[in-house]
């Protein structure tokens, strides 16, 4: 279905994707905030979710420098094309999402479940990064059902981490669950698109290009470099 079921770094061979939970699944939520239509995302959006698992079109594209797996999904009047790109010699996997978006009062999220026992994640801020808990042991933590990051989110346990960089997406949430096999899955869900009606009924409507880069076996320093590399690539002059 064009989802990512395995991601391993050549350096250590460890599997980053949680077993039985593919990455790259698009999740569509009903998005009806109690107030401030274009500003708020309320917790009750999680009660209504549809996973876009079917692909209307699937193909593989090859070139000497890269291989790309393409999956096209349709929902309502919208089309979303996911492109998983593996470049020669790369230490990270790229994901491009080309969306022709025409939904209203809906929230589109991208889920990336990782086989990591993380009690916190690092999210970039304007002057570094901050750590936020993945559990909901207090009311303060439970209230962080949606929070912000800039260029990257880094999910780690002692000795191993995964960095997820982006070029245009700022809202995200995390969730930690225990699998039947006793392992822990830490899921990062990135908020991609919405469709508020107020104050601009045309908000988010139309074409979008959203880019991500996922690096297994990454440190926070690697995450910083990954974020800058995606947002500000080198330009020959």
C-alpha cells in the first residue's frame, strides 16, 4: 500500500519501525474546535479518525541516483501523493507529500510508529530544542496532545535514536504504547493540513508540497544537521 514497513541503518542494522505498525499512514480526523476555528486543535479530534490505507495508484521509479516508491491516495475531493525516495549513499530516507487539498473541517496527520522506548522527545525551538514527555502521567502532560516543533523531532532511548526532519510542518503529537510482545512503540504524528472555515474559508485549499527526512540511528546533533540540510540545502555558486 505504499507504506514504510522497515527502516534500518547500515551502520548498526537495527530496525527502527515498530513491528506490525507501518510508517507513513495518513490519518484523517474530524476537526471542529470549540472556539477559534483556525487557531485551535481540540483533544476531541482524536475520537474520529480514518486511516487512508488504500492506494489508487502505486508505482516504482528508478534512476542512477535514486529509487522512489509512489502511492496516490484519494479522499473526498482531494488527492495525496506520497513519494518515498532513497538516494544513493544517503543515510536518511526522504518522503515527499504532494497534496491537492479540498477538504474542510478535517485534519490530516502523518503517523510514524518507532520501535523505541522513549520517555521523552526532543523538539527544535527557535534557540535550540526542548524535551517533552511521551507519557500522560500528569494533567499538564495530558494537555500537550498537540504541540510544536521547528525543523526536527528526535525520538530516542539510551544508545539509539531516530530523527524526523521537515521543511514546512510544525504541529505534532506523540504517543507511547506497549505491544503484545512486550515491546514499546513510540509514535510521532505530524499535522499536515487542515480546512478551517473562519476567518479564511479558503485556508489550506489547493496544492501543497511537504517534505520530510527520516534518519535511523541518529543523535540530536544528527537531527540538527538533518533539519538544516532539508530546510537549507547547499547551493553551488
